[in-house]
């Protein structure tokens, strides 16, 4: 499973990524370069720089991962989107499963 979220700065993105890996909720987290997000929030169009995360995890950990992100995320309403993977390199999928089951 891939889970996506965004954070307001590089340091908070790195901290959340490390906590997810350290707590075995993710096998790997990619902290991407900043992007420009344009969105509608509380009656106005907003524009901010954000740092996207791509989180690799096992589907059975989604509920715990979502709860962890909600608890540690600085946004009132964090973006949390999950996509189940249809296929992948079997050895990599096995590594994700093993790493999140420690």
C-alpha cells in the first residue's frame, strides 16, 4: 500500500517520516521536493509550499498509520490518501511486509 500526505516544511516532513519508520508503521518513506499546493479551504483559495511524503506500508497497518499521522500532523485536516498496490516486485513487497511486522 502507498499512503500520501503533505507537510508544511522539510523538517516536519522528515520527522514524521522517521517516526513512521522507527515505529514500523512504514518500511520506507520518501520525502519529496517541495511543491506548490493550491486548494480551497474555509471559504478561500489558498496557495502554499508543501513537502509530499510517499509512505510504503502493509494494508493491515493502515488504521494505525492513519491514527499516527492524525496525532502527529500539524494540520487540522491532513491529507491522507491510501492506494493499494496491484503489483510490484515480489521481493520488495516481501521486504515491506517483513519490515512492518518487526
